[in-house]
């Protein structure tokens, strides 16, 4: 396979200038089967607030495979791109969770509670393999340990082909790994311009409305003016740096506003409700 087409459907949509639609899902086989047949660009298995169950994640990835879909599409690219939200940063900076998930074959990692440049740099570096200091696109220097066997098999590539594509996009235009940083507090918002200036390789920034609203004293009041004002700041900084900003609570009632405001990484809720997805794709001209 010399000319490998784009594998990550979330990246594919963004490269085409289209907003991308995903949803959170509890990691179980029923959800994996349901999402594998949906029209979402990607699914994010939720393992921050749910248990970190690496074996269940592995099973979910396998149950998303559909040999008929692969045969009909004549491509090993998944119809719906699997990603995962890992447990939040601690003193160890959560590199182990990213490594284990990437080694199974996920195409994207959501990093919760990113507030500083150091945390953001670690998030990107943990998703990259080390390389020579003289190599192009060296920074952020890769920290990912080498264990590609399962991931290469899941992607349908040889190990050398996997190495050539297992890098972060858009820093590496051929990369298939999508790094999403969650900005969930006012410290993160204050530091976001510096993060996006100093740390290349960030695929998207997802606003954590829940934690942000808690800090602002209006828990889960997502339409509160104070919450919307802080979200608007994040959106403006993202547009300045041409980094897609994600909205985590999109439904049929707000999807039109969310698209008009310029969000490009939309997470529809609830996970099994397709109303926001269908209305959003129609409004975005993606039917």
C-alpha cells in the first residue's frame, strides 16, 4: 500500500472545510455496534468519568469493525472514527492512558482539564513517537513508547506504514492522530492563547462547559451569559489560531446557533439521539 488514503474521518471532514460531528458513548459492545452504523464522523468512548477499562475499549474497537463496510468502501478507513477521553491529568500527566489507548488503535485522544502550556505540550508529545532531533517537525518531542503491533493491525497497515501515519494532525499533514484538549477552567482560558502559540499539533480544543460553569458559580447553566461569555473567548482565540473549537453539548435546539457561531467540532447529545446530528448535517450542507 503505497498511497494510503485518509483514515481518520474527523480529520477528513475538517480538511474539507466541514464541521465534524461526534458524540460521547459509554464503552460497551451495544454502543460500539450502534455507533459503527451511525452517520457520525467519530465516537468518543468516555473513560474520564467512567472506569478506565482498557479491555472493554479493545472490545469496542473490534466490534466497530465491519468487513462488509470495508469491502464496499474498498478502504480500511473506519466508517466512524473511534476516539477516547482518558482520565484527567495528574502528577504523572496521564501518558500511560494515552499510550495504552493508542496502542489499541484509537485515532484520537481527548485530554481533560488542560490549563497550562506544560500540560498541553505533554498531551501532544504523549501521542507522538520519538524521532531524531534533526528530523522535521521535531517539536513537541515525542514521548510515546513503542508497541505498535495491535494498532497497526487494527488500522490495516504494515508497521512501517503505521509509523508513517501515527503522528498528530495538523502538525504532520499525513498524521491520523487527533489530539483534543479540554479547556475547563478560567486558568485554561487565560493560558489558551499561549498554548496555541507555543504548542503545535493540537487538533481541536473542546470546551468543558460543566466544570467551567461550576467554577463560575452557575453549575450546568449552559446558556447563562457568564458561561457564554467565557465560551466566546475560547472561540475567538481558536479562530485567531485557526484551531477548531469544540462544543460538548449540541442538541437540536442549539445546533443552528452553534454552527453559526463557528464551532467546528460538535459533540451531539444524548449519545443515542440523532436529532442534533441530522439537523446539524443538514444545516452544514453535509447530507
